[in-house]
C-alpha cells in the first residue's frame, strides 16, 4: 500500500497508520450507512468554552466520521466531544478503515463532519499529481475545489502531518548545530548518512528529488553516496536514527516517537514537502442549517499543533490509553469542555 503523510498508516496517501490502529476497534456492517464502529465509547461531557448552541432543536444530531489510525482516532473523538458539548446528539462513525470510505461518507451526505488533511484531499481525492508546499495556498486550493462537492473546509490547524528528516537530539551539536535541511550541504560527506523506508527511497516525490532540491544529489560521491543510504522496514527508521545507525531518518512530523526518542526535526526551509495540514470539514448543507458549528470547531483548531498531537499519539501508541480518553482529557485541559 502506498504510504503518504496525512493518510492512514504511519504513512498516508494510500496507507499510513490505518493498519496500526488499536486492535478491537474494527468496523462491523450496518444497514443504511453500511458502517458501525465496534466501540463508540466517548466519555460524557459538560460545557466549557464550548456551550450548547442557543435555540438548537431538541434531538438535533450530526454524524462525525474519521479514519482508523491513531491520530485520526483521537481527532475523531475530539470532533465527537466538541459536537456533544454544543448540544448535539452525535452519531459516532469514526474508526472507518481507510481514507476513501471515510471520504465517501462525507460526499454522500451520510456524515456531517470529519478532520481531513489538505495534502490527502489534493493528491488522493482530487487526483492532483503535485502537492503545494505553501500551507495556506494548499488549504485554499482544496477549500475551493471541495466547495463544488458540497463540503466546506474551515480554517486549517497548525498541525502539518507531512514527511521530514530528523536527527537524534544529542547529535545536533556534533553536527554543527544543524537545524535545517539546507545545512546538510555544509556537512562532510561521511556525515550525510540517511535512513529511509524503501518506498520513500524510490518514490517520485521522495528522497531523490529531495536531495536534488537541497543540492546534494543521491548516489553522487560529493552528495550522498549510495553507501550512505540505509533502507529499513516501516517504523524501524525511528529506532535506527535514535541508535545512531544513521544521522538522519525519514519521519512523519506528528509521530509520537519523535518525542519519546528525543529526535529533532529539521526545518524544510526550501519548502520541498507538500503541506498536510488538518482542518475540520463540514457538509455544507449541515453548516447552513447550523452555522454555529463553525465557531465550535474554530475554537479547537488552533490548539491542534504538531507537538500536541505527538504527545497525544504517544499516549495511545506507547501508553496504551484509549483515544477517547486521551481526546477527552485534552479537551478538558484546553477548557473546551468540563467533566460532568
């Protein structure tokens, strides 16, 4: 399966953490929409800064959907909790196995809200061949395109779940205080050692054009010689980078292992990687019926940063906590909701 940021699996465009989600959170058939989560557990909430919408009809409901990898499980529950605090009866259709089925729930009108990644929408759903590195321009492009599909993109979050290269933090000073990808070119050739997955090593928007962009071409004795590249299975890149098997490793910017292994992400200062900012996406007809929903989710969006999701993802992936509990505690800490 293709791995890409912002899409399931530790990867994304057609894969990423979708198969690494918690066991037992599979979906079962259901008449009508065809999908039902095996567990729709979400803690009860009371209002915080998110309060019940004034004049909301009794029994008003919305359906929230999302994909079945860790980050999306957490975001999905955040979506459910926010809508509950706003006074809605929420139908929880998070934990959908794959991006395309989740997208179809939105475009068919069977779901009203989801958190989606700009790069995933642009490259996968809209069939574009190249991403747009500028985060604002990428969001504007998918917002405008999806308006014709009956979907409204609210403002994007700071969270940008894209590719990056990282270095173990204790080696930063040894490597001249490196902080940007441009500074790779200043290192001695022998220090330009890189660990990647096989797909990133060969994909058209992967390692080869990345190194060319930064003026240190792959397989060039004066750039990054072939012996400087190590290929690892999915996930093993993080461990290899932490152990110093290579100085730099391919990572995803919101992966919790960046924090747990104390890795430092290098700034993509030439803007090579496409933008994968997450944003709340609402069915346009639902938003027209309940325009206050925009204010509800616009409160939450600015708090969804790379650092925040790394921490939350880690609590699920390594701490074994339930996504619903992690999402609830985050929403309480931010003051959006309170405990009942």
